[in-house]
């Protein structure tokens, strides 16, 4: 069967299955199990309403249990076993990782990525959103900044090879250096430590537009009266921005920050396509892909470390959801 | 009466300049790839893309056509043009210098005569016409002519033609579609039901589930790869389309639930209460009221998931078999093009643009929806 036909079939089956499931399960609940008639009518309605939410939740619950919660537990369990998965070795995988210099480098890089990229992309996006807000040619500027959002990181990596390339006839950066009279081409992807920042620049480049679009819509949703009142009170543009607008859209900033962070955790693509993880640019996802299929215990341990890295963001998000959830 | 000399929020010149710089910095790298995708391989290597509209200087060699040799007054003569291969070019190149050996490929200026090693001479004109003369027959091996010439800028669709014709990209394109569409639709539908329950149904553990959906958002996918591959193999799905659909569906759920819950919670309570008073069932409220009202959010959520899956390399590398048949575009570009065609920048650029086209289109069509989806007024933030 051609893949596209298969895809359409699967949509048909999946969607009708899901919709049919919710419809019929509700029908069965109301007509057969707890019929809203007879002597126990009132009690039945109450009972049916106790069960109903779980009918709606079941597919998503099952999906995320199977694909996120169970693997999470499974990965932790697996990380306590050796390469073949036969012998229980406790935390030996973690100890081995701790002694591994490549891992240490990847861990340091990943930390750097998670700290720098979401912060930079959100800040730049916020600045871009604020600055383009009252420009006449705002749409043009926004389109330019937004375009990289739709690219795959592989495509972005390719684009930036034309900037970073070692050859002054291909790489824009080296061409500029040559024009300024610098001696010899410089391979920015091979300068220790700084090369990671050059890679991060690519991801920031792709994510700023995303942050900008969402944040600028949030900025425009701030009630005009608040801003006008601040102006009447003599606030200048900087004060309005920092003291009024930014606090007003804090929730949106959290969402953007979180979404960019999720992407950073997958950043394997970019590094893989640009340096292959060489020259000390390896990040944890890439390191993990390297050991995966060879030593699943070790790979699972790396995944757990990755999980620990995002715990603060996780706690922050849960806190946000709790505040507004109930 | 208010007297305002100047609205403090009006864009000043500094803002204009700052935005201009920002927009240029963001646009120029893409422009580079776009220009390069229309250039030929040797042009890309010979000069930077920013010089593409200018003539580029290139050194190349041409083997004289021994078959065209004629005898004129006892001497053997070959006449021809060094640009013969570029005959279809709108503007011919200009020869600056020529030579007879690779060590000195530009030893002679145009119009001069260069002596050949075995006797005889060569002259090349600025327009590319050359004339080889020798007292002896050239035989099988005619001499090689080295030329340094300025070549006019040339743009062509060759790269795109090659990428599409070689089947390098067509199949991966179809495969990517086949992976992406179900992986977009399924999680959105499933999440919509769950989001409705979380937003508008009272039950125990609701607060916990809302918090959990936000928490699952940041669980690294990598965590799931090893156990899930095992599970898929155990279920007999193995690596393949079904597996990657399920994987993307599972991974996409938390984000979809998170966004849709925000959107659905923003539906005014009065509407829902009225419908309940009128005896509408939950299924009816969901399908007739909440779903139509949150349609933009659904579309926005789907857009995000679409672009995400379309551009994904990591999940595809793990859940699809490494064989040729079902490779998606990101994998094809990284492995195939970056690997075996490494250095064929023009072809890479064209491939990248083909892979970019669809998400860009989807994004610009559904941009409004996307914003509504991400900005819908949830109770906790505006």
C-alpha cells in the first residue's frame, strides 16, 4: 500500500474510532449502565456524571500513559541494568557517566543550551515584538523574522553553513572577515566553547520569530486604558514596557519559554547536521543517540539526567497550571 | 484637554533602525540559501552568493576537439570556442587569459600566441574562440587548453530539476506527508476530548491532571525511545509508519491538551450553563458549542503539531527503519545529501527549500488561528 493511502486510512480509522468511541461509550453509559429512568433515576444520573469525565479522558490518558509515563518509569528501571539488560547493576551506569569526559562535556553544553537559548529567543522575540508594534512596515519586518520558524533544523543548519563555512567564497562570515582584512579563514565551528554559542545562535535565530509573533499578539491584547493611564502619569516608553507590559504578559512569556525549552531538548538535529557533535559541541540528546542501540542502560541513564535538567521548568509549569487550574 | 507633544510610544528613528538591522540579520542567511539554490555547483564554489549577480572569475580547462581538425596549407588546425559547452548561456563569458599547462593556466593574455610543447601554437581570443595550429597531426589526444575567464551570472532551475528528477526528494516528500498528516490529526482529536473534560467537567483529580499535563509537556522525548521501541517490537509494529504515528501522537498529546484546555476554559461559563439547563448532554455541549467556539485554537494547535512533526528528525530516526523506502525529508537531507552528495550545495539548497515550502504555506494560511490558539484567554493569564 502506498504510504499516503495508508495515512489517509489511518486518519479515517483513528478519527472515526475516537469520535465513535466517545459517542457510543456515552450512549452506553446513559442508556444501559445508568439509565436515567426508573426508581434510581436521580442516583443514576449522578453516577453517570462521575464516570463520564473519564470516558472523555481515556484516549488521551491512555496515550500519554503509554508514551510518556510508562517510558519514564521504564527508562529509569532500564538505567539500573547493564548493556544487555540482564544484570541489575544499581547506579553503576550513572557512575560510569560521571566519569565519562564526553558525557561531562555534553552535560555542560546541554545546560548552557537550556539556559541560553530560551532566554535569548524570548528576550529577542519580546524586543522585536515591542519594536515592530508601531512601525509602518511592521508586517515586512515580522515576516522576515518569522520565516525561520517554519524551517526544519536541518534546513536551518544548511542555511547557516553558508554563513559559517570556512571558505571565504561560501561562508558570509569569513567573507566579511576577509574584507575587513583578517588573516586567513576562521572555522567558527571549531573554536572550543565558542562554537557552541555559534550553534545556539542558529536555534535562537529560528525561535525568535515564534516568540515574537505570540508575544506581540499578547502585547496588543493589553487593555489600552492601562497604557493610557500610565502615559498620563508621566511614564516613559521604557517604564511602560518594563513595569506594565511585561508583567501583564508574564503568563504568555512562560508559555513561550516552555515551548522553546522543549525544542532545545530535541536539539540533536542541529548539532548533528552542523558539527556531528565534534569539536566539543556534543549535547545530551546527541550523546544519547550515540550510545543508544549499543548500550540501552547507559542511554536510559542519559535520558534521566536530561529529565533532571528540566525539573525546574516542570515545577514552574505545574505551579502555573495549579494557580489557574482550579 | 490633554496636550501631548509626542506620544511616548510612537516609534522613533532608533526603533526603525533597530528593527531594520534585526530584520536584515534574520533574512540574509535565508536569502543566501535561496540564491544558492538557483546557482550551479561550480559557481557556488567559485564565488560567494552575495556576488551572484556579478560576473565571477573562473579557471577551467577545455580539451580541444581533435575530431574537428582540418588541414590548411600543410598545417593541422583546430578551431573552436572554449565556451562551447555554455552555448545556451544568454551572455557568453570573457576570456582574460589562457595557458597550455596546469602549472601556468593563465600565462598568456588574449590575442597572444602560446607555443605548444610538441611544436605548433595556440591563440585564444577574448570571446573564447581558439585556434590550434601544428605541423603534425593531433591524433587521438588533442592538447588541453587552460582558460581564466569571467563568467556572467547564471541562474537556473537545474538544482530543483535534479532534486525532483533524481527522485531524491519526491519520495521523501510523500513519506513526510504520510507521517505528518495522521500524526497531526490524531493527537488533536484525542486531546480535544480530554481538554473538554479538564475544562468543563467536575471530577476528582482534575487539578492534578491539569498540572500533570503541564508537567508532561517538558518530559524529554528521548526518555521514551528505548522502552517504546521495545514495546513496538513486542507488539509486532516494529519500526514503521504505524509506530511513528503512535509515537508522534503520544508525544504531541501533552502540548495539545495544554493548549486546548486553555482555549476551552476561555469559553464563557454562561453559555455552557445555559446549555446544561436546557438539557444538552455533555457530548452535545462539546460538539455543538465548545468545538465550534474553539475552532481557531484547534487549527492553531494542529498547525504547531504539523510543523513540529514535519521538521522532526529525532523521532523519525528512531521510529522509522533506516531503509530507503520510508525515509522522510529531514532524514534524506541529512543522511543522503549531506553525506553522499556532500559539497553539492546547490542541490542541498534546493532540497531544503522544497522541504520548507509546505510548512511555510500552512503557517501563513493558519497564522491567525495559531495566534488565537496560543493566546486564548485562559483564566490564569490574559
